[in-house]
């Protein structure tokens, strides 16, 4: 069974006087199909923890494992492939390439592994999945548009489709509704949870929004560097 294990993770940053401890022994587990929201004030370390889980940063101590694999034991090329294939990311800013169409933006992760060139069949299958994802997020009529030609909420829908293109085991979202108005934020929250359920993936979100967090199966709070259930 797909499983995320975060075991006693710590993170310190060097300062002139002494190390700054941001995470002080954070632990959590998720299984396939489960979701959790992490709350906490600005500067509490929410994004730091998410980036460690997403292998974008390394812990000072503790362990992270996805399906029994410790990503930090991998070589850099192996880690890049692991991150691209097994993890999906949705950020507060959609990070879409302005020169690419909506469809091309969703397909970008499929082009990120030059060591494994895709066959024509692979490319066709990826394009078909991208079109299917865009239809499911309500953008079937926007595939040829550029990011500047669609709304902020629609851009975030593209980002969700892009994050799911490789059928990741774990979907990570960092303040995914932070730049959106209340109505659009509610719609994106609905979509994230619906897509997570349909794909059978795990979903971990960090957010300031109590409204968004309230809709998740589990709610955790990062306080003084430690995770606790709320």
C-alpha cells in the first residue's frame, strides 16, 4: 500500500549565534487515498516541512519515506526522477510558462527526464491523459489558450492538472488558494479534494485557511516546531 512516513523530522538553519530550530521532531503518516491539512502562522515552518516531504529541501534529522523509499538516500539524478514521477506540486503561484499553451504546460513534467526519451506511443498517451485531466478540471475549451488569456482560478486548475500528469503517489499543495478570492478558493478546494479522491493519491496541504482545512480528513497544526492534531 502507498504510504508516506515522516518520522521525527528536524530542521535547523545556521545563524551567527546558534542554529535556528524550525522543526523539532515532526511526525505524520498518510496512506493511499488519505488527505491532511497543516495549519500554522506565518514563519511556523509549514512550507519548510512541505518542501522536505517534497524533497526540495533536506532535513537536519529524522526520516522521510514514500512507499519504503528514503528519497534522500538516492543519487541526484535518481532523486530528480523520483520527484518528477512520484510527487506532484501545487504552489500558491501557479508557475505556468507564459509562452506555452495550457496543454503544453500540463505536459511539461513528461519532458523533464531526458535520460529516458519518450516513444511516440508514450507521447500520445501523455497528451491524451493531459487532455483528459484538463477536461476534468473544467478547461476542455481552454487547452490552446496561453496563461495570460485565462483567469487566476483557471491557472490554478492547470497547475492541478500538471501536478497529476504522472499519477503521483503524493500530491503536495502550498497555500493553493492563497491568491484567490473566497468563491474561487472554495472551488479550487473542491477540485483538489475531488481530484485526489478520483486519482486515489495522498494529499498534503499547508494553508492559513481554516475554511479549507476544515474540509480535510485530518487537520494538524505546526506550533513551536512540532505537529499536533487539532
